[in-house]
């Protein structure tokens, strides 16, 4: 599963002078944390992220920042931000 990110989330927020939605901030935190790179990380170009281990992502990481551990719900919410 890949999600796109044309600009850094913080750079986007500064340019737009808005606060990103909490879902995007939390997702960014998970992707950008080097500790989670075996489970979720930026692609080689840094323009998207990849969930390398969906089961572990849902079981171990989702509950740390979200109120659920459902990978499908995460993807559904992520899709609301796609172009």
C-alpha cells in the first residue's frame, strides 16, 4: 500500500498556514520514525510511503496513535486524502 506525499507535511502546513488534520500528522509520525522502517517507511524517492508489513502495522502501530487496529479502516481514511 502506498500513499503519496508531494511535499513534507510540515512544509505543506507552513505554506498553507494551516494545521494538517490529526490523521495526517499521526500518519506522518509513523512513517517518518526510523524505528518503524521495517514496518512502514518512505519509498526510495521519499514521495510515497510503503506499509511493508500490514499485519504488524495494524497490530503494533495503529493502536499507538489511533483508536483502532483495523488496517482497512486506515486505508479507507487515507483514501479520503488522495487526489
